[in-house]
């Protein structure tokens, strides 16, 4: 960080001198002249879903475009790998550490190590449940509870005239913030109405294969399912395969609501196989670069930056698909 701040100071001085000499301001960059001097260590969850792939590309492209060095580490879905990666970033004395925590709990020790080493940490996509929020500078990502509530609002409207609604839930990775919060969000809206019964809820680990396997089991033990609530598109796409294999029509015989809005999910939605998708944007790279620049230069940043998101109906998905980037 000192190195980055030092270069930033020299850059600022050069810009000031250019200004005195009547030259244009074209020579400096937004990081204060840092160029490729900013080094960021980033620990990614893994490659479990279409969303995750799009998120990785967004982050890698944004750092490449800015001319900064990104030390990228794939945790393959394991918290211990993320802890190892963070310790390695500390050893390498990177300017900033960013990561998307696989699960919410168990981060205090390693975050204290980063703090003691004077390396600012930025949480991206997912948060940690630490009571000490001085252990990180900022958390950039979605409001997962709001996403679950949006799904719940659609369910409440869609089944407004029904007497009884049998729901199965495909949960994300156990202990992950989006799994905990999307479960909570749905229940915040429909939880008090006895006509909604969540008869089965199990993790499909945010993967298509997991969603398919769990849905096959759900279909065997629950003959009258009205709705699948999948915590992401990939698990919903797996559920579609299981429903079709069982001789039923997804989106008609069994309604499906998912979260993410990646291209494959949006395609299934436009084909009527999914009924609603709650958007969760993976395009966090450019904002992460801005935050990294600021914290490396010792500037204040907002503690919580919430990503703006919407929902997609079948018609809206058809309209949005031609321009969908991911
Ligand atoms: O943390 C974001 C979630 O993680 C996405 O909704 C899911 O697809 C991914 O695996």
C-alpha cells in the first residue's frame, strides 16, 4: 500500500507540475499515476455456476483494463483454500485483498492477520458474519434477503387464489450468505401464511448437477409439487431436467422461480420453463477496481455498497436476451 501511495503522490506531483507548465492533464491516470503498481489479491469462491464464471470474467477484465496486477486464486468451494490464499497474499504484501467468502462464518482470525499487516480487505459479492466490521473496508454486493423477498412477493401474487401451495426449495451452498439470506427473504414474505408449505428444502450447492439430483429425490417423495424455489439459475436448470425426465412440463405443471438471470436461465425463462427470475448481478469488476484504488490510497469508502437489481418475467427475458452480456 505504501508503495502504491508513494507512486500516487509522485503522480499527483507530476500532474501538478504539468498543470503549472500549462500542459494538458492527459498524462495522469485515475489512480493518481499508479499504473500497474497496484497489486490486488483476489480469492474467488470457485466455478460452481454461470453467475460465478461471469463474475470472474468481470473482475479479471476490469483489473486488466485498469492496468493493475490481479493475483487470482480459485478456492474450489473450500473455505480452507480461501484462508490459505489470503495468508499467501499477506506474505506477498499485496496492496489490497479482495474476496468473496464461500461461507459466512470463521473469518475473524485471518482478517485480523490482514489488518495487523496493514493490508485493507474488500468483501465482494458475499459478506462475513463477524461482529468486528473494522476487519474489512467495504462490502460490495447484492442484498440477498431482498432477492428472496422479491421471489416471495411473486409467489404470493401468483398463488393469491390458491388454497394450498406445496413448495420445494433448492438451497445454495450450506452456510453461504446467499443461501441463508435467500431462504430468509422468501419466508419473510410467505412465512406467516399457512397455505404455503415448504415440504422439502435441501442444498444443491449452487450447481446444475446438484439441482437435478436433489429435484429427482424431491419428485420421488412429493407427488404434488406446485413450486420450485431455486436459489440460483443453475439449480433451477437442473430441476427442469429432472421435471422433464419425470414426464412433466416445467413452468406449467410445476412453477419455478430462480435467482441470477444468467443467459441460460433467461433463455429457459423466455421459453416458459421458468416463471420468474430475480436478478443478481455478477458484473462487480469495475466497482471493485474503484474501491481498491481508494482503499489503497487510504481514502474513505462506503462500508456497504448494494448492487442495483431487478426481476424478469417471461416477456421481459425475451426482450432482454439479445443484449444480455452473460
Ligand atoms: O454469491 C452469489 C451466488 O453464488 C449466485 O447467485 C450463485 O449462482 C453463485 O454460485
